[in-house]
């Protein structure tokens, strides 16, 4: 999957790959008018909701354009870093932001008996795909786990100054990750697709580190074992969160009289 070339507004090869992949796996799949791809696996019992994973298809790696136009795979290289497997391209960036997230999401679709996945176009130029997402498709989704953060053992707690989850969600489901996977680091990030989905669906969202590094640089790379770790974290969370709906009504901070006490709680909690 990492060898599929992609550039923002030129996601054709990735769209084709994902639709063919879904067909081969027997998943339900569709593409909206903007070009984002949706997958669904398994059936729900009455009162259940789908776990949903998400990532974006585009990259900022302009040097992938000739490979898109000629329908050629990217020339991947591998190397060892302290016993870990680094995947890269000699001469320009791999586009692990966010193809590593796509890989993690597809792995979870395979692992979970019931799951949905959303893959968006044009995240890198302002979340254009998620802003035009088919919101009725999310009506039976219970929460969203996105994989679009650099590094490992980390997650976004806010995007554009808006919380992705509340204090109870954090204490009930996220605190325990430290014991199982090692200390988790939480960041306030500027934007990504789950910011838009959080606003438009009022669902609890996470944005988990997908194992890519030096994003947007010519030497961007992916650590395979850290993609595996992202998948393990996602699997644990889906098993804990279950097929339930986790609604956290969305109210932007700037609309709140006196501020958002839970926002201030997380600022203090994660200030280091």
C-alpha cells in the first residue's frame, strides 16, 4: 500500500487501490462526489453502532506526481534503525502522512469482525474531503479512530483548540493505555479530518500516532513496527469501546461563556 503514489488533488491511484482492495475482501465500498472512499464490514445487531477508523489519502510529496501519471509503484527502500524496520524512498518523501494511517486502518478492518472505514481526499489543503463527507453514512457510527499523527504512543487531544473527547472518556478508556502500551503522549494539533468529523457528528474522536516521521520533508519515512503498534492500540480501544455510541455534544470553545473547564483540565494535564 505504501508503494501507491498519491498527491493532494491527485489521489486517483489510491482511490483505485482502496476500491479494488475492498472488493477483494468482500467489504461494502463507495466513493462520494468529492472522491473520499468509504468501507463497511459486518452487520450490526439492533441498538449497536459501528467502530469507525479513518485516514486521508493525499500526501504533500509532489515528486510522486510522475508515478501517478505513469501508474507506476513507488521505489520503496528499507533499512534498520536500532532493530526496527524503516521504509522510505531514496530522493523524496514516502508520504507516510498519511499512507501509514491508511495501512493501520485497513489492518483494523481485517482484524475486527464489524467495522467501518473512511478515507478522505485533500486533507493537506484544508480538510476539503472530510468537510464534504456524506454525513448520513455516519449515522450508525459510534466513535471515530483516526490515524494521522506522527510518531508512536501518542494521540491528539484537541484540534484547532477544540477537544476531541471529554474527561470521562479519557479517564474511562485512555488512561489505561499507559499500562498496556507504555506512556502515551497527547498533543494539541492544528487540524486534521477528525476535527471536522467531531464538529459535524458530535462523536468522540481520537487521532492516533501512525508511525510516520519527518512528515512533509524529502526524507519522510515510516517505521513498520510503529504502524503495528498503532493497530494494536486501535484494536484495544475498539474492543473496550465496543459497538456503542459515544456522543460528546460539540460546543466550540469560542462559543462558551466563561470558557470550557474540561479544555482547561486537559491544558493543565498535558502541558508538559
